[in-house]
């Protein structure tokens, strides 16, 4: 297999570089800005974490419901590019408007809209993997996508960080600094979306038997009815639901969690910047390993690593511990996401990839909904953030046990 990326593979990877700028903001600067808005309006620290958790949960619930429908619709001829472009542009537009709301509630509503558009674009984007490369290259291309996504997102993030952390020395308000950061990242997202839109052509597709919308629901129903016949696919989705819970929850809640513990804001942001930098070579390492090692075995290693990370996070209360957590997450974050994506792409029908990745996203986003909601509820009831994190380790154990059964079907 040639190591060099084709032009289309590279342009597909570019979108990872573009959208990752948004998700890095969600994991770092956005929770801090929301804390600024909510605290200025009298919201308590522990309620701030809960409200942020609920907003993340609502967005993932919407995507879990809409994702399979949109993904199935995308499988029809010439639909993928249109749906993908619409979702990406709506997400970037919402991001560019984040600086406008002065109310913390209005800000959360806009955040939910942006997160939903972002997530829906990823369903279609992930399903494009079967069109842009071959099965023997999927692990490597998927891993390189995450790798370049991590390092690419660092560029607008560092520029944004300069404005956010030094706005007073520049003689501007925090809101003005945030406006620059949000618009900059929105432009970055759009710029790295357009190359793929220009070159992508849908190779695998389905011709609707009836009206596309009505046929979409019929296909979804038929696929779910055949769950027993496609045992490997659905058992993998079940395992993925559990182990990815901790992954997405840790990504979504890291800064909010550290802020609620009273850790230094600048330190949190720099630690998460380190996560992105570490994730770049780590993801490329997984890409290299996937050529000689079994994909399922690599996923198992990553699940075990995340289980240990979740246990470590339970007692986290010092700045240096957050830095250790950031490095550990960076080592396995890209690998577990990339290999899960490519592993799934290999076991599903090529012409129905949008439909199946819609279900894939239900399991990913549904798990994230459960994790963030769990942290929010437990924190609000007990007033102790650490107890909410404790439940995540259990999800990794369940996910590992189920995935172990899936991997035995490969033999």
C-alpha cells in the first residue's frame, strides 16, 4: 500500500482540520466564556457546570434523533455533498455569531444550534470515507484525518488564545476579543471545507424506490429489523455506545470540569493545547501500527487506557494532575476515534454508509448524552464534581467486554 495520500484523501482530511477548530473551542474557550456570562448574571459555579452539561446533552440528543434520518437521506444519489455543505455552513455561521448574545441562556441556545450542525456534518463526512479511499487504506486515512485535525486546529486556537488571554493589554473588552476568536475560527472552518466540496463525488449510492423522505424511513425500519442478521454490526455499535461515552464526555467536559474545581484558567487552556499537540504524533503512530497490527487489538488497548484515565480523573484536584490527564488523553484520543470509524466502515454496506454512520452517530452522541447528563445530575445533587466522573470508568469496562465479543467474530 502506498503511504502517500491521494488528492481526494488529502482534501477529505482537510475538513478534519477545519471542523476541529470548532470542537477545540467547545472544549476550551467556550466553557470559560459561558462561565463569564453566567457568573456575571448570578449563576452559581456548580450550576454553571450543570447548565453547560445540559446544553451539551440536548444537542447530542437532537443529533441522535435526526442523525440516522439525515444519514440515510444522504445515501441517495448526489445528496451527500448538498447535505454536508449545508450543515457545515450553518455550523460555521452559528460559530461566527457566538459573540452576539449577552444572555447566558441565549448563548446556550446558539451553542446547541452550532453543535447540532457540526455533528450532522460529521455523519455525512464520516460516511464519505467509503467513497474517497479503499478498504485497505481506511485505517491509515482515518487516523491521519484525526492527526491533522488536531494539529491543524491549533493554528486558529493559538491566535484566539492570544486575544482571549491578553485582551486587556491590547486595550479591548473580552467580548471584542471573543468576537475576533469566533469569526476567525468560523472562517478557518469554511476555508477547509471548500476543497472537499469542490472535488468530492459520490461513488456509492442508492436509488429511492419511492419519495426519498418516505423511502428513508422505510430503509431505517428495514435495517433495524435485520439487526439479528447483522449481529456483528449491531454488537459493535452497542460496544461503541459504552466505550465512546467516556471519550466524548472527557473531550466535552474537560475545561468545564477543571474550571468548576477552581483550577487556573490559563493553565487549563495551555494543557488542552498540549493535548492537541500530543494527539498529532500519537494518531499518526496508530496509523502506522494499523498496517501491521490488528485494528481490534489497537482499539482494545485504547479502551483500557481510557479506563485508567477515567480512574485518574476521579481524584483530580491539582493543576499538575490536569496536565498529566491532558497528555494521557492526547495519546489515545485520536487512535480510538479513528480506528473505530474505519473499523465500522469496513463492516457495513458501502452504498448505505450514510445510513449506517447515522446509527454510528446515535451510539456516539447518545453515549455522550448519557455521560454529560450523568455528570450534570450527580454534580447538582451532591455538589461534588468528582463523583460524576467516577461513573465513566464503568462505561469503559462494559464497552471493552462487548467489543471483545465483536473482535472474536473477526477470527
